[in-house]
C-alpha cells in the first residue's frame, strides 16, 4: 500500500511540474461548469502543494509540527541522539532554537543557514567524503578531527574564537546566567525568556548566526596551508564586520554594540 501511495505521489509531482512550469499566469480552466473568472494557475498553486504535503504525511505516517506542535519532535533531534552529537537533553530546548525562523525582520539567508544547520543538511567535508566526491577529504585541516558540520561550527578554532567574544560580551554586560556560557547552549542558542529578553536574544542570534555562516564559508576555502593565529583573528574580525552590516541595516542596537565590542577585542 505504501508503495502504491508513493507511486501516486511521484505521478502527482510530475504532473504539477509538467502543467505548472510556465503557465502560472494563464487562466485556470475548471473541469466543472462553474469556473470562476480571473483565477490563474498561480492562485491554485498552494492547493496543489497542499495535496502533495498531505501525500508525504500519508506515506511516512509522521506528525507535522503544524498538526501537533506540543508533541512534535524534529527528526534531526533523533538523528543527533543516534549519532551521539552534542544536543540539549530536553527536546523543547531544541525546538526553541527554531524560534526566529519565522521572524519577518531576519534576513532570509540567515534563516536558511540556521534551518539547514538544525536539519543537518549543511555542506561539510565529511559529507563530501561520504558521497565519494573526487579529492574529498573528511578531516579538518587545522585540528585533524573529522570535519563534520558540528565540528566546523562549534569546535574548530574559529568557532571557539567567536564563542570567546560572545562570552566576554556577556561578562561585559554583566549577564551572569550560567546558561549563557554553556557549550551546548552556544551550539544552538535557543530562546529562554528567563535568560534574555526577546529583543536582546534576537540581536545576539543575528550576530551569532552570521559569524557562524562566515566560519562555514571559510572552511571551504582552497586548502593551501593551515591558518595561523593572525589569519584566524583576521577571519573572525571579518565575520563580526559582516554581522555589523546586517545589524546596522536591521537597526538592532544590542547587535551593533556586540560587533563594536568584538572589534575592540580583536
């Protein structure tokens, strides 16, 4: 039965791709005699995708977040448990890391990066080696550890330098909650209203995500030689300068202060 539903879903996807490729602005012709005027394929697209999503749910028989938000636990949390990747013991904390993905004033590229990190779909050298890509090297050039996504963003030299700046900023602001210096918390940065106000959390998250994105990009630079201390410091300073541009654009004062503090630390 599952195979039959999967076959029907594939046929539906192919049909949608075939018919809706270049005709989103063309009039929609109903099969009934009660067609509505001025309705286009573009208006009907959400209904088609809704049917596809329902088909996916039927095949895999999994609960969607929108169906039961209290009971839903992302699959990526279970795979982190299976692979013994560092994570919060409470799934609610992991779900709270998704908090800002729906914020309208957060750049979409940062939301996309963070979502891929949470879903474990970001590019990494270990993934390239597992896929059998030519000349792929699964090991980190700087630490000789396996270059997984978690290692690049949480454990490698540049990631630790970014964390050190964040911890020093928390001390500078006299934010003394122990959670702010916790290694697991700084790997996911979920929102806890007892620790930070929402506006401050958003500003810290903005800088945290942009600097991690820059660290991820630096890992894929051509491998000529290992970075030295000065190169790592320069790359980290560049990460905070890029974050400052976004902070000024979004007018987050706490984020601007954090980036300015990072430049003085550099």
